[in-house]
C-alpha cells in the first residue's frame, strides 16, 4: 500500500490531499469511501480577471479620493 501511495504521489506531483479528497478513483483505490465534501470548482480565467479588474478599479478610486483630500488649494 505504501509503494502504491508513493508511486501515485510521484505521478501526481503534489497536492495529494486535494486529489485524495476529490478524486473518486483514488478514493476507491485507497478504500477511503465516497467523496464526503463538495470539491471546490475552479473559476474560469475570465471570471478571475474580471474580479481582479473590479477590485483594482475600486482600489484606484479610493486612492484618488485620498489624494484629493491631501491637496492644499490656495
């Protein structure tokens, strides 16, 4: 069993916990039972970029407001 685990670890190259949590084939091989929790679904690149752009825009707007407060108008 240990040899099988080490071989699987070498093939998957990391993040073994996520694979053992979500992969039904690996859970069956290692007799872990059915998947208990819902595995996280990855966001698409377009969604990620849109979220980052919105956060960046909001951050820039807040910075601009702070800059105008610091200006001394004579």
